[in-house]
C-alpha cells in the first residue's frame, strides 16, 4: 500500500500575527484546498465582510516524513511550534500526522473554519475562525474562536465553546479598514467578554 501523502501549498517560518498567541515564532504549514469561498458579500459559502487573501489552490504531495523534514529545514531556531493552516487544514489533517510532529518535538496548532470536527487529533491549540452558519459548525470546542467583523456586523453568538473569544476587524489588502476597527472596538467595549485581535503581521509587513 502506498504511503499516505498530504497536499501542501507552502511551509514558512514567521511570527503569529493574531489571536492569543500573537508575537510567537512558529512554522506555518499551509494545506492546499478549502471548502469555503469567502467573499465581501454574504452567501451560502461565506459569511461576508472580507475577501479571502490566500492562494491555496497549488501545492505538492508529501509524506509525513517529507513534510516534517521540510518544516525542520525551515525552522532555524527550533521554535517548537507548527501551525496547520490553509485553506482548510481539517480536510487533510489526521491524528497520525499530529503524532509524527509530536514525536519530532513540535507542539501542534490549527487554524480552522470550524466546518470539520478535529476532536481526537491531540492538537495543542485550536483556533476556530468560523466561515459557516453557527448551526453548521462541527468543531464545537477551541482554545480561541475568532470572527472577522466588518462595519455594521453584530456581535456573534458562537456555537463553539472557546476559552477566548476574539473579534478581528476586516482589512482592505494590507490596510486596516478604520471603520471596521472602530466598530470592533465599540463591540468589545460593549461586550467585555470579547477581546480585540488585529492582524498585526500585516502592519509588521511580514508573512
């Protein structure tokens, strides 16, 4: 039987630019493929409010061993963390890959849209950024849940039970939308159980 492979768009070393782990060094593993189509206007496959700014259609197929070797060669200082992102990593991520990374000395975080249940994968950190209606959510627990909000969008009512709840203002390319930022600030002021999370890596001009 052929060894399982994973379709990977890219691997890179950078700082986490948003959420509760912002500012920490990580190796990012971007999986090819997504089951959502985010657009400014709301629709069946998008909550609206922002355009997807990530290219994740291309990639190459790698075994777990090959992927770990790529990650380790990209990690100049043994940062100790890998973040699985996409696209939607839940389409490919499995317990075996997480275990192999643990054996290689890495803690494993994931950034997911919540449409696929990832319980049982022994992940060290789960960030859910919902892109589906709450009734369609399948990942119902997380370390953090993060919603992008454009001006005028209301406070979410998450189906996902998370330790930390974050609001992130929409960006226009690399420039923050001031109206959306001010709106999110107002939402957090009025709902202090939430926390503001700005995409800092864009203002830092890093990946």
